[in-house]
C-alpha cells in the first residue's frame, strides 16, 4: 500500500483540529460569559421558578371591571344601571317591626273625608314600601267595624325608599256618613298593615264617625307615596 505524503497527513490533521475547535466553541456559546442562558417565558404562562422553586403567580385581569384606556392605562369600568338598581333592591322591604304608623290630619272636601296613613321608618337601615296598605277600623274590644277598605282604581304602585326616619303615606278616604246616609260608627283604633306584611300596627282613631254599612259605606285606599301627605 502506498504511504500518504507528509503534506496530506498534515492537511488531515489540521482539518480534524479545526473541527474539534468548532465543536468546543459551539458547546460553550450562549451568554458569552460561560453561564447558562435565562429561560424564556412564553406569553400567558407563569414566570420561571425562582427562590428555591417558588414560581411567581400569574395575574389575571377581570375584563368585566377593568379596561384599557387610550393612553394604555387600566381604567375601571363604571357600574351599570342594572347593578345600581340591584344594589338598591337589596335593601329589602320594610317589615312591620321596623315601622311606626300614624294618621295625619283630615283634608275634607265635597262631602269626602281624606286622611293620610303614614308609615315612618323607625329602624337603623334603609328599606322600601310598595303598593297598598291593609287597613281595618276596630272597636275597643278589637272587633272590626265595617267591611275591609277597597283599593282605589287607577292607583299605580311605585317603590318608595325610606332611609331611617323617613316616611311614606297612603290615602284613606270615605264619604261623610251625615252626607251619604250610611250607618256610622266611631272606631277606637285603625289597624294598619304594611305592604306584603302580616302583622299590623295599631293607631288610635280620633277622626270621628266612619261609615260601616248601608249605601256609600265603602272606604278606599291609595298606594304609598313619599312624604307624610301633609
């Protein structure tokens, strides 16, 4: 077998050395200082583990409450009207135990007697009343006088919000028995039941005679409105 010339042997040796140096250079490349390169964080993933393996938690932004303004800064969204209405409704209706009842001054006219039934919020919270009260005239023994009052047609219920100490009123009206000819009686008290409640409040009646039977003996009630009806 023919021997390779010294020049060919040298060329092969130099090529092998260059390949070895290139391989070592590739293995040592990275940050340029010989340290491992920093791990890459992809969008939407948690941060790399640090401090002994404790990973930094990912933070999510609630799109329902926060948005990005034109300047790129986060802007808090304003609560909707529906949310505001729901918050107001959450206060709940006024219960009988939270209210104080009274009967205001008569405002007579054209043979009619007109009294405001007033409910005042005696509690420390805000609550609501809506619709018609219940009412019944009773004698000293608690026996009801006359039929239940009727609801005035055409009255549209609205929700009345009562802060502590605030009042709402509903009208109680009937024809004067001396004018209508109805059979009269003088009640000892008026029982008032707040809307959607079962328990009643007892108010001493000082308004004189009321119709309890016969023609034009009906007593009518209206829905609650804000104020005392004065």
